[in-house]
C-alpha cells in the first residue's frame, strides 16, 4: 500500500483502516499492514471529500469593487452586470483560483460551478473559470453549468452563447427564469438544450418571497415529459420557505415523484431575503431537511463568495451545514448528521457521481475531520486536517496547540 489511514471512523460510525494503492482505495478493513505512508487517525472521521453543487467562481471575490447599499437581489444582479463588462479571462481565472484554494483547504473534492454567459461577458467568464479549473485539477474535480443570469429569451445573443458554451466544455445547463420576460419559455428552451447535449439541468428557481406563483410545477412537468428524473436540480427556491406546512409537504411529494432535487443556499438566501421587512425579518431559507423526509434529494451549498449576493464566505461546507442547522433550528443529532449528508453524499447523488464514496476500487478522495461523530462535526464546525485527491496529498491543516503555563 502507498498509504494507510489507520483507526478511521466512517460516516456510518464504522471504525476501520483504509488502504490506498496508487489513485484508488485498495482495502477497507481493520488491521491493515502499514503502507509506505502510515497515519494513525485516532478515531477521527474520514469522508470522501465534500461536494459543492452550487458556487459562482466567475463572480467571486469582487466585494471591493462593488456597492451593496440595499442588499437585495435586484441590486446584486445589477452590480455584477455592471462589473462583468470589464472582466477579462485573466481576472476571472485569478479570482476563481483564489476561491478554489479555499474550497480545497476546507475539504471539498467535487464541485459544480455556475457560470454566466450573455452578450455582455461573452465566454470570457467560462474561459477564465476553465483555466482555473485546469490548474486545480490535481486537487478538485469541477464541472461547469452555464446559465443566463440576465435572461435568455429577452436577451438576444444569449441562446447562441449558451449553445457555444455547451460545445466548449460546459456539461450542465442552467436557468434563471425569474429574470426572463417568459419564465416558462426559458425553462422549455433549457430542457431542449439538455436533450440536445445530453446534459443535466441545474436551475436558479423561485427566488423571491411570494409563494403564490411557483415555476417549480412547470419544471416537474417538463422533467417527466423529457424523462429527465434524477438529472434536474433547482436551487435557492426561497419561495418554498413561505409555504404553509400542508402545501410544503405536498410540494415535497411532487418533487420526489418527479425526481427533481433541491439545493438550498443558506448564506445567500438568508442575506438577500426579507429585505422588505423592517422588523420580525423572515429567514427565507427553505427547510431542506423537511424535503429529505419526503424522499427529495437535497444539498446545501455556498453559492457566492465575497460579492454583493453574499459579502462573506470561507468556502467551508461544514460551516454552511452548521449555518443551515442554526437557521432551520435543526438540533437533534440525527438531523445534524443529515446536514452533513447534504454537503457530502446527497450532493454527490445530485451530481450523479457514481464513483463517490469510501469503497474499495473508488478514487482515493479522502478528507480527515477533527471529530469522531458526523453530528458533532457539524455542531462544532470541526476542522478538516488532512486531504487526499486520488491518493495524492492536497492539504494539511495543523490543529491548534494549547500552551499551558509551566
């Protein structure tokens, strides 16, 4: 064995040794003989890396360039639309690399990044992100979802750019119907693109506070008509947070039946929602764990980092899981463990990652967490201490040392 991690605790609670040969997990059982590199984890938790399903590398790290006076969605879209006119590929690549580094040192090993294309930015954002992704391919696998942030049918030239992006390396097609003059028309066109390119779909959807009009039913119908169940995700969906319990439960059953997954962005959704209230401000964060109870696959994700949509962020998925648990008042140990699932195994399922997981023959993507229990990893925002990608070390984080007086 090239590497052995002894006395590891898996997310299931099982205590075992992990043996790595080359880029893959070769053995998984107690009592392995020490490998060329042998690490005693002393019972620490090992995960196959965190999975980030919704992040915007192309517009990260621009907080120092923009204004955030009102702090609402319209302002955020407008500020980025203004700024991205001046983005070039090198600028996008540099900022994306800065964000990818944060993701890697916080234990993320798989990612789906959403990238804007439109006549204003062209494909500069896509190419800049692709350059950064190539530079970090040794540490993290990234797939690109292209989407029309400022509209598709009402924004001439965007459709052609979406198609060109899908021919140029993007593998997922996205949407933002709420910015279009014809929301359902945009959804329909995105499904057509998905069928043409055999691509998964990941939409920004129902991103507001009035649940009286929801586009998600149209998405469910199209998912069933196209046979795309298990290949469609909808993100933000803050309107769901304002549904009464019976309506929420009915919607959850509908999503489960259609095979549509849900991604909640706790930091962004909390920051942007409720801006019309001057007291008793609503959280506006959809209770993903309630949807999980009805069989919907759900993930929690970062969304934006240091920009007007979210003027903070360190790319820690454990911090995001903890934030979600606080917002949605998840305090039972089983619920906290589900929060961990929503930044690891569940997003892997959303992205249809067949080789994700700690199992013999799978890639040796391994992250050691300074905790021995999944629930407490979330409750304490336990630190990732050691990471491997395909058996190769990616980061080391030294634990704090307490200096007792002598």
